[in-house]
């Protein structure tokens, strides 16, 4: 990703999930899924990013992680330009509500 290969970094994250060990934590999964969603959005895959963030938001209330907190806090800012899209708006609102209640 840091070398500019956005698509390659997404493929790498998908490979990471296929190769995960059974004892990997849900916190780690949420962190890497957050990164995946951000990169999907950057690539222009809004619906995929929202679906990925949906999984993160499902797990978020049960997690204690500053990194995941920061990723979830970024969701509304990242989705703000796309609020005319119903899926983006729903994910935006869910992220805000999830942060308030967590």
C-alpha cells in the first residue's frame, strides 16, 4: 500500500484473511477489516467498503482497542462525501450510533 499498489494491498489483505490462524483475535480481524474497507473505498468500491465496515461495526461493541477506535471514528469522515448513496448513509449513521453507545 505504501508503495502505491492499492489493488495489490487489497489482494494482500484478502490473502491475510485466508491464511489467518484459528487463534487470531477478533480485534486483529476488526483492525485489518477496517484497513481493507478504507482501501476498498479509496479504490472506488463504495458498496464493498460499506459491507466490510458493517462487519467491523458488528464486532466493535465487544472490542477494546485504540486502533479499532480510531478506524471506527474515521468512518463518518470517510463516508461524508458519499451521503447521497443510501448504503453509505446507513453505514455512516450506524458508525456514529455505534460509537455513541459503545
